[in-house]
């Protein structure tokens, strides 16, 4: 099987499953596609085994292993997904809640990163797994950020206020970029044995250049592209004018990626920066013009989203379920949930965002802390000679599966229970 045939197969199956999911009332398409991909590959394996065709099935594995998942997801799909997600962020709510959003995106992710590394190192010692501390930091970087693809897909199905949606969506869009920068930073400095003042400064500057530099580059490019090009009340036909805007935004997004590679800043954060400014620029268009753009980008978003979850599904073929790995996976799931509670609560409490007045915000952030294709793409991109690379992938997969299936399916019902108690989500600072 060639890579082209594999691509056609994935798109054909994903499109079919997405259509079926839309025919089922109240079905979350991403969860349906993930579970269906598990069932599909289990049936393929059973059928191939019963017919004695396991060699043909195994011939597909080398093709799958050749795929560069980091480039596919982080450099390819993620920029489009983040840009499309940013278009629906209410920019006034974003700036109104900037303090909370930045705390969640930066402090929560950093705290989760450090706490996860420490607890996983303790678990490794208890299980007798002899991996260096840097392996724990790399796993923490893989799993620290929530996945914006999974979270935004979930938020679309929930009845949330505009302000609450802006907080959760913005946190998810920004902290994945922070997570990618953390991952790249750990890999870059993994051979570091001593940490002096100069080396620490280099690490901080590298992190700031990749992260803050990416956001600034994205905003600057968006200003250059859109400052005078999007105007309301244009005399052209609405459809024609919006088609011009579609191509303009495509030019902006792809130029942003090329510039990020040239300047060595984070491509996902360039996409977020340009997407947030684009959301602001779109307010100058008429509702009809915006609707054409939203339809286009929402379609791109859903296609890539479903393909990503299907890819997550067939990665189950490579999970090691031996006793040691299984125990580590169970611990990873439990610790991820506990770390999420602590890493959300402490930073928010530190800026005096009261829990009683913001119960919905806290609980949705904890239960809605879904992991997805981004975490697996990072785990799959770890060099094979890195200590514990296979175990890191297995633990990440367990966390992804649990958050998407268990938390993803339960949050809507849980939110209804919260809202039935008339708990308000106003921020008190």
C-alpha cells in the first residue's frame, strides 16, 4: 500500500463515519470517529487473521511508520485548525478577560508541566522503571497542554455563555502553542547536564522567542495583510467579495507558516496571533460576508479535525499492553486528572478568581481538559533512541483515550447539572 492509497482510504473512511455521526442525534462526531476507528481496525485484524491474510495487513505498518506525524499535525494540520478556531473567539471578551486567559494559557501549562514531571518521576521510581528525569519532562511537555482540536469540537456542542466560551477556547488555543514550545525546548536542551546562569538565560530567551515571538509575528502579518483590505459595505457582490477574503486569509495563514520557519518561531502561535487579529478584522464585514468565511473555515476545521481523530484511532495498533506499560498507563490517567485540578485551581486562585463565584469555569476547565492528536503527534515525533520513547507514547495514548471518551462524553451532562443549580460564571477579581 502506498502513502497516496492510505490518504484516500483515511479520507474515505473518515467522511463516511462523519456522515453517520451526523445522522445520530446528539452524537459527538469526534468521539464517534475515534471509537469507530478502534472497531474498524479490530475488525480488520480479526478478518485478516481468520482468512490467513495477516501479511497483507502487516504490509500497511511500514507505510504508517514512515509518516512524519510531527510535520503532519504540528506543521500541517494544526495551523489551519488553530486559525479556524480563532475566528470564532469574541475578541472583546478576549481582551476583557486577558488576565484570566493568559494565566490559564501560560501559568497553568507551566505548572502542569512541572507537576506532571515530578509525579511521573515518582511513579517511575515506584514501578522500578529506570528512566532519566529528562524523559519525565518530555512526557510532561507532551501531555501538559489541552488539545484545541478536541476542546473546540466539544465546546461547539455545549450551551455556554459567550464570555465562558471565550475564556475556555482562548486558553486552549494559546496553551497548545506553549506546550509545543516546551516540547521543542526539552528536546533542544536534553543533553544539558549542568545549569549555570548563562544556560538558564539561553533557555528563557529561546522559550520567549519561540512563544511570544510567534504571537507577535502572527499579529504583525495579519495587520499587514488585513489592515486596509477588509471593509464593510463594499459594492461588490457579497459572494464574490467573500471569496476574495477567503483567498486573502489563505495567503495570510500560509505566509505565516513560511515566515515562522525563516524566523524560527512557533508556527502554531503564529497561526493563533494572526487568527485573533483576523477575528477582530472580520467585525468590519457584514454578517453575510462573515458567514461565507465561517462556512469555509468551519468546513476545513471539521475535515481536518475528523481526520486527526481517525489517525488517533489507528495509533492504537502500536500500543504496548504489557503488565509494566499497563500499570504506567493507569497511573498516567489518574495523575493527569489530579494535576489538571491543581494546575487550574492554584493559578486562578492566585489572581483571586473566586471559586464559589466561578464554579462553572473551574469545573468545565477541569473536565474539558481534553488531550488529542497533538499530544500523540508530539509523542510519535520523539527520537526512537530517546530513553522511554515507547512508554511515553503508551501513557500519552491512555490519557488521550480517557479524556476524549470519558470526559468528552460526560461533560455535557455534567454541565447541565451545574447550570440547573443556577451557578453563574461571572469573574470576580
